[in-house]
């Protein structure tokens, strides 16, 4: 991806550290790159395609857990989480399969905390409030071993830099300005941002949040979660199935340089170019990977395909008689046979016997969701 837009590497700040720009009013002047319209149109098409795929429960579990684990790994490793990508996959799969157990405070708990945000975007649905944003920060850092105050704005000055070299990259908003700057950002996100393409709005929202740097710890992780939440809520409901964070962060120097360049110049064009391309590439890879597992691409007859599509849309339990109404003038015996075949493939699950038998699409994440409802979920989430 980076070779396609190597020109972005030339957009570096003139010198470090770069300072947060105080906003009397947050109303940025935005200019999209020339390729943006064609790119975002393609992204929406790919998001729609992801919605059409039909998977067995086993394949869906593996594909979803891999995507979640990738985003969590790249986002948390950037902030110092030492777990390898395979260790994050293991913790993710254990947790999503219902194997939630007591974990010592630290890196593994941080992975678990992120899963709730990815699986339950409605917990932080728009419109946002300061309380919701603070609660997200608190939730992500709960029981991770941090000594920082979580879920409340910082009370001291901070600089962001490279821990390896000690170079100071960025001076965040003064603590006295944080509440006012956050109120203006949230007001813009809930209102004025809606006149822009959601990818543009998400990019601008994320940059301004990182520039304010409102919390003592977890600003990058909280900001990237907000980025995902905004995309899912406004346009790209399947974005959580894509490894976006990998594409955004794989070149860390470029990632940080573009954030700083945007602060220094006030130009969002380059950052929008970079983020939109990252989203497109992650969608292309997701469609390629998921398409290989799509049941509809297998040699199913048209009746079975129709039943699978209707079951996915219906979600709840349904009877053979109801399913017959989805598939034309076929006998209940034929419909029952097709439903049994879909159950054998691992797409459907059933309850009851003979005439009381009911079917529904099998949810491989049900144990995790049930654990949350029972109050057995990740620390600090309920």
C-alpha cells in the first residue's frame, strides 16, 4: 500500500515537537484528494458485498476473531502491549468462545476489554457525550495494570514522543483547555460532521481527538476505537471485519508524521488520502479472504441459498412452515431436508423435534454475548 502513495512520506512536519492548535471554534476547512470519490464508492460496494456473504458458524468465528485480533494487536502494540499477534489471536478466540476466566491485570485483559467495543458498538452509539468518551477510555484500560487515572480528563501537561529515542514529537492541548476543546469536538462530531463523507469525518474526528490528547493514558487506543465506532455507525457497518488498523499503522513513522503534519499545517488532505487508502486496502483483503469461505459460492442449490439468505436476515428461530413461505411452492418435506442440510453444514442450529422443530442461523459468539448479559464479561464493562 505504501508504495502506491510514497509521496505521502514527503509530508513531514518541519520540525519536532509540533504543538496542538487551540480552537476558538472547531470548523475545519476540508479538501478531499482527487481520488477520494472513486475510492469511497468502491469501499461502499465492498462493504455491501461483505453483507451478502453466508458462512458456517466455524468459518465465521475464525474470520471474525482474526479480524478483531488484528485490529486489537496493531492498536495496542503501538502503545506497548507486548503480546504477539498469535497470542492476541489466542486470547481473542478463547474469550469469544466463552472461555472467559480470571486474568491477572495486564496485556491479556486489555485484549478482552477491546472485544466488547468491537462486538457491542451500540454501547457507544452516536450521539456521543463526554461521559461516553470517558467511559470508553475507562473500559479499555480497566484491570490492565495502568497507574494512570482513567475515564477522566488529565490534569497535567503532556508531550508525546518516541520512547526509544526520547524525541519529543507533539505537545498536546494544555490541561485547562481539554474540557472546552473536547466539548467542541464532540459537538462537531454529533452535528457538523454529518455534511461530510463519513470517512472524512472519522479521519478529522480521530486527528483532533489525538491532538487534544485528553487522557493520562490510552489516547491512541481510545481514538482508534472511536474511529471504528464512527465508521460502523455512519456508513460502513462491516468495517469491523476488516484489518484497518494494520493498514493504518504498519508504517509507524509515516502514521505519526502525517498526524503531526496535519497539526502543523491545518491540511487534512494528506491524512484523508492515507486513511481512505488504508480502509480500501483492508476491505479488498477482507473480501478476498471471506469470499473463499462464502457458502453461496459453493454448490448449493438455489433453494438452499435462498433459505440461507432469509435465515441470516431473520436471525430469530423460524419453523419449516415459515421457511416454506420464503422458497416458493415446495413441500414442507423438501424444505425440511434443505434446512437439515444447512444444519449439517454448520450454518443453522435447531431446537425441538418434528412439528415443533425450529431453526435459526447459528451464532458462534452467543456464549460470549450470554456471558456479558449474565455479568460475567470482561472487567469494567457492565
